[in-house]
C-alpha cells in the first residue's frame, strides 16, 4: 500500500510595507500587503514604530548615479522595501539570539539591507541594532543613523578635526548639517554655517559661530579660508571651494558624482588641498556600531539633539520623498509606522 503525501497550505502572516515597483519618481513607492518576515536563528524581528526617509533614499529610489546600481540592483531595487533607519520594539528572536529579547526598545540601521519602511523587518543580532536610551523617542532613534552617524564619520574619521580648526558646513539646516554643527562644535572647531534666510535662527541655536545666508552671499567667493569645507548636500564642488580652503584644507562631500571622483584622484596626486568622499553606509557593521555608541554618549550628555521637520504615516512615504526632493527640508523626516 502506497503512502500518500499530504500537502498542507499554511497561510503566511501579512504586514503592510512600502514597495518600490522599480526605479523612478516617488510614485514608484506603493503601499502593499506582503509576507511578514520570520527571523532566522541569529536574527531579531523588529516591530517598527518609526523609520527614516532621507535624501540618500531618494537617490537610491531613482537609481542615480547609475553606477550605484551595481550595489542596489541593475534594473530594479534588489530590496523592494526602502528605508534603512529604524526604531521599534523586538517582537521575537531566533533561537541563537542572546543579546535581545521580546519587548526591548531598539534602534539602528540596515544599510544595504533596507526594508524598514514596513511594519516589521528582520536584522541579524550582530547587525547595526542597539538598545535605545530611555529618554530617546522613536522618531529620534529612527533618524540617528543618517545625519548623526554620517557627520561623525566625516568629521572625526575622515577630516580628523582638531580643536581650533575652522569648519564651513554647506547645507547646514539639513539632516547632516544640523548634526555636523553640533559635532564640530563639540570637537572644538569654529563653525561657519551656510543656509537660507529662514534657517539662520535654527543653525545659530545649534551652536554655529558664524552664518552665511546663501541667498545674499556666495560663500565660495569670500576672503575667509577654512580647514574643512563639509558640503553636506553636494551642491558645490572642490573646484569652486579650493580658493577658500587653507593651505592643507579639505573638501568633503557625501554625495558621489563622477566629477568628485576625478577631483579626488587629481588632488591626491597633485594638490595639498584635498577632495574626499566616503559612503558611510558601506562601513562594516562593527564600525557603524562604534559610531552609534560614541554618539549615544554625546546624546546622553546633552551635546547632541535631533532636529525633526515633518512626520508622515507609512502610506505617505512617496509624499515624504517628494518633500525631501523639494530641497526645503530642515533636519530630518520621519515615517511613523505605529501611531
């Protein structure tokens, strides 16, 4: 007598998530019901309370510059669910997880794993996931890995700022800019912030020593020189800034362009003044963890606060991307997943 194989269809749990249907305008981001992920042995399942929407997310949504698709997917995103920053509560853990338990408040970054613009996602226990400080809000935690971590990486690890140095921050009212002002001041630098008229009060309140209103003056044509120019929005260039750099000055930008690659190669060989780029999200999980830990210390000591601009519900991530692309964002934009 032959035995029969009985197939049982198990209905998978569903969740709401934003799914990128391809590369393109914000309307490629659609709210969908998808399978709720289940954690593997070494993974943590996080119930997302807040996640991030950033300028970098917008660049990855468009798939530009095109060479970036070598990492994110050639014809469409490898990871359909966008978002990298998160804050939430541990829902369940895999059987091998030892450092987290259900109910823990956590935050961090998934880097090239994306997937945080959703109700749930999984992350390895040894990934960039940390316990949230008691006095940190979910909105603050979700955006921590964008402006704060990126700015610390550029100013400490790349520029190696020393007390007394002069630093100019272009795009001072954005996510990176508002963080960079505070971090550079803590490191002992004299900070000049570049922003529009309506944000002068904001950047002064964060500690900027001097402010240049770009609607009234072109900072690249002024006589003042700086040890570091941190172009947080990538709207300028080394060639425009080289005359305001000190003898061994450094131009930094987190926005990779082909022209910047050429400038980096040229300055590394022929100039005392240098141009540098770094992709903070490509650093190892251990290195990013260390940056988080250092910043948590600054946060607890009252030296670092997060500037929040707008908050959008999960179903309006496309609207959040449209607002960010307008260029008028102050500080950070948050996606509220759990009200």
